[in-house]
C-alpha cells in the first residue's frame, strides 16, 4: 500500500509541513519529544498517551497494524480497547498449535511471558488475579524468568480473556518466545541502568550540596546561600524521584489499588513523603530538607534490585540454554531434493537431513547413517554418543561426525525438550512451604512497619516535634522488607538452577525442601541401578584360533533378525557383522545357521556346546551364558547380564558417606536381587515385590520416622513414586513415572543424586541464613531507628546492604563446592563394575 509523503510511516516530512504523530497523525507540538522505536528507527508521537499506546502495540507483536493500516490511529485514550481486542488473534486454533499443549478436547496449557514484573509482590498479584478467573485451572509465575504456566478450560474462558485480564492490572502478557524474552530482558536491563545512572548522578550532586548545608549549619551559613543550595537540590532530586523512583510508586499504586500491602508501599511512602516535605520546606523557607536521603535511598534500592534481577536472569539461564538448543530451521528431504523449512512446519513422518555440526531440529529416529551425537547440554553426558539406524535422536542435540537421515516422530510440545521445560517451569512456579511462609510474614511485616511508623511519629511529635519527621522517615527506610521478601526466592532460584546444571530437574516446588531432609534412599533395580537391558559383559574364547571380534561377528549374524533381548545384545556388541543364511530359531534353546559356508550353533551350553564344556558354567546368579560352536565344538562363551549403571557403586558410597540409609526394592527373583545388592554393598534388599508391596514397604519406613527418597523408572514404579516423601525418576523413565516424580535425573548419572541432596541441604541452609539475617537486621535496626539513633541516609545504606547481602549469599549456590566435585572413594568390591 502506498502512503502519502506526510504519512507517519513515510519517514521525515517535507520541510514545509509540520512533523506528524506516528500513531494518530496529528501535528507534533513544538518541543514535544515522545519517540517510539519501530524497525530500528525512532518515530515521533505527539503526546505521552500516543507514545504509551504505540509502545504497547509494538510490544504485543502487533507492529503490522502500522504497516498495513489505511488511516492514522485514534488518540491514545480511544485506541486502547481496540488494541486489546486484537489479542483475540491468540484464540486462533492454528496459531495455538505452535505454543499450546492440548490435554483432551478442552483442557489447554501454555507458557506465557509477563512484562512489568518488578518484585515478588507482582508475582503474587498476577497469580491471585488470574487464578480467580472462572475457567482458569492453574496459573503459576516463575520468579526467575517471569515465565508463567497457564492451564485453562477452553469451554469457560479464552486465552485472549486471560491476556486482557492481565492487562487490566497493568501488566503485558504474551505467548512465550525465547527471542522475544531475551529482548524483554535486555530492555529491562537497559531501563534499570538508565534509572540507576540518573539516580547516581543526582545523588552525587545532591550530596555535594548536602555537605555544604551540614557544614554551614555547624559553622554558620548565610541564609541566601542556604536557600540557593536547597533550591538546586530540589531541581536535581526531582528527576530522581519522578523517573528513577517510578517503579516503586507504580508498584505501590498497584498494591494499594488491590488492597494489599506490598514491600513497595513503605518504600514509595518514604520517598514520596520525604520529597514532598523537603520541597515544601524549600518553597516556604521553613524546616529541614532530605533530598540527599531521598536520592541515596532511591539509588541504593535500585542497585539492589538490579543485582537481584541479574541473579534471576543467571539462574534462569539453564532453562533458556535448553530453549535455544533447538534450531529454527530444518533441512527437509523431499522428492525434489532438500529444502530448508521452519521447524514449526515439520510434521511427524517427515525426513530430515542433519549435517555434521548442526543441531537436531526435533525428536526422531535415525533412518540412515552412523555418527556421534553430543548430548552434553541436555543430559550432562560429556562424551558424544554413537548413533546409527534405528537409534532415537532428541531435538537440541548436536551431530558431531557424519551426516544422518532421520524420520521425525514428535514435534512441538510433544518433544523431550518441551517436556523438560514444562517440568522446569512447574518446579520454579510452585512455591515450597518456606516461600509461602515468607510471603505471609512479609505482608504482615509491612502492616507492622506502617503501624510502628505511625506510633513513632505520634510519640516524637508530642515530645520533640522537630525530630518527629526524620525519625519516622528513618523507621520507614531502615525496615523496608526487601531482604525478607528476597530471602527465600533468591536462594530457591539459585538452588534450582544449580540442580538443573547437574542434569537434575526439580519438577515440584517442595522437592528441594523435602530432599534436604531425606534419611533413606530406596532404589528400584531394573533401569535404575542397572541399565535395564542385557549387555555382553564378558567373552571367553574356547578355541585359540579365534578372536573375540570374529566370534561376535558370527553371533551377531546369526541373531540379525532376532528381537530377543539376547539377540539384540549380541548385535550391539558385534563391531562387524557377517551375512547369515538358513537361520533357524529353536524356542528356548538357540539358533542355527550358515555364515561364510560354515554351519554354527548359538544358544544355551547344553544346546550349542554340551553341558560339560570347560568354562561354560554361569559365573553368577544374574548372568546368562550363551555358547557359539561349530562342528568342531565350542568356539566362544558369551556372558550377558543387565549390567550396573556407570557410577552405581560410587553413588551408593556417597549416599552412605552423607549419612543416608540405602535400600533396594525389586520385583526380580531372590538370586538376582541378592547378587546386585552384594555388588553394591546394599544390606537392605527385598525381592519379588509387586507395586503395592513397594508402596506398603515405603509406608512402613515412613511410619518409623524415615523421610524416604524413592528412585525408579518404570510404569510399575508410579505408585511408590507418588507415595514417597520425595521421588526421583530416571531420564529415560516412562512418562507416567516422570509425571509422578518430584525430580527427574535427565543424564541418568547416579552420583548426581548425592550431589542433588547436598545442593538441597545447602539451599535450605542458605534460606534459613537469609531469613535469620533479615529478621535479625530488623530486630536490631528498628529500635535504633525508633530511638532516633539512625539518620535517614544511614537507614538507606543499611536497608540496601541487607538486601544485597541476601542476594550475594544466595548466589553462592551457583558454584558447587569442591568437595562435591571430587569423586568419592571407590567402594571395595571383588571385581570390576559391569558395564
């Protein structure tokens, strides 16, 4: 569409025409400066209203409104309802398919990003407001990255209705997009830095004048100079209050408009009252001025919030790194050749080519090729893993060596990466008991502060009227509950981020708290302590003229069409595989066939080699022995077992060193369970247990006062995982097991369980330290302030220092202790740990 030269979209106007508003098309008054940025270029608007509306439209991703409109928009006041109506585009079924997870016909779940969040009170307000809407089943906001998880019944409420409800209380919500979230974070950081820069510059200037006033008061100063310094201080402090302190006033207004006392209320009250009183004293020439305290308080509080914001962004980085693993484009193989398409257009059944160095676009299975895949960021596994035809590939992993052709099996919200992010969001959005207690205490604490401040002013006004104001101001400033409000979420956010970096994701808010109190760890066997499938753990050569690779090649050829666990294990172990013919399977005994013109038998010792063949006895209770023979007799004997996971012994040793008891509950037979327990040194082991038996045994332990951590992986483990105090599912566990678990170990590295417990203990210790410090600080500072021993500027420094200390203490969780990183001493064992 062609626009006239004077259109708001046409760039600079002709020299003989006045500049027009980018939004409404009206002339821009002389001296007005309300720019908005679109497509990287500044656009003029005529007033703050049009600027605010234009910024809201662009921030909502509706910039096409300006690109395709035929007429200028109405003024800011009239356009807001119309633009909110455009949120209805998010109700479109095709658009929702990209970011909404369907649960049945009507239940839906989506990830949203909230803009405008400044503190824990904002989280509380949004959760309470949205959860009160009919049809909303759950709405939880992640404090660390401001990402919300919304679950709703589409019959009762539409997504656009929820977004409008959030807009009604002064916040902007939109579907989660990682690139846009980064832009929001960058914009938030830049805005904070601008506010801090102005507050810092103003504070330095005001302090110079304050020093002159303080010295002049002691040594004598002419009234004209005193009045001059006061007026200059007023001019310098005004932009600090109106711009830099704006977030505190906005937060206080939102709190009060919803009849809630948040921590911004006493902050805004202190800044506003001190500024107004100082301005009145300057104008009338009577009374004291506190511009230095106002500016300093604003600067220190902004700095503390900026550092806390940085801690939140860093703690959320683990989840954001996962989001950025998957590429935006995929190379789809079609009849006409390879075509680059957006990942959102890829469907199950499509075939994709992944070249070396490229990330896997989505989940699927290898159809052709053999390569190594780096899964380190997703699972913590440091070495690339070999992948060949038939192997599963997870979206976000990196192809290292050779090209692979894969067939897509899952896309969008059905992928492993999406599942991990949902679990992480759910964990960070749910608040543990300590966090809920801290929120309730902070709310009552604010009310107590205001009451104490009122009583303080009343008492001093009766006994020393000249001191009443500044003492009350000090009380409001020194007791700001910022440290108390930050104590728990800062530590829990850092602790959850530490666990995620280790590949251990907490999927429920209470997991950290209960994990720290665990006294006993109960393991399932198959798929948890063991790999969950048979592996060749030993090849014993019974004929000197043969080598182990040659024997495995023949065995793999004979089992090439077998789906038996033994056959699959032998195929995996064979580095090279010959071709076999005339293969005949004999149920319960083995197979016969011809390889390279020679007839072979593969199976039980009695079938293939004779029961009396040397060295053919089964070495231990949990192993299976298979013999390869030809007409000349036995050639080789293969020992297969469900081998222990790497690090299983190390994990048990570490748990015991931490003072935890270890048990093994399994449905396998007595001999197998006893053999695994003996290998790992587990004294309490129980066999032939049905799911209800495991649940009853865990309940019996709980009745004895034990706090039980259950570790499992199968569908049959779901009941006991749900019944334990805290539960952990392996990364390759069944979906139902992960659903019932409180934590998921995505890298399947068992020693990380001990590291996770250590992190949970450190997290709860730091939460208690932070709460203790915040309460101790207020207990000490409040009486001193009430007694008049704390000047307002001293109160500003003390309050900011307490908040900063809480955040820095929580950040200690980001780095693991050196002791936790060093391997624990190996457990004594009779032989090497099976692979």
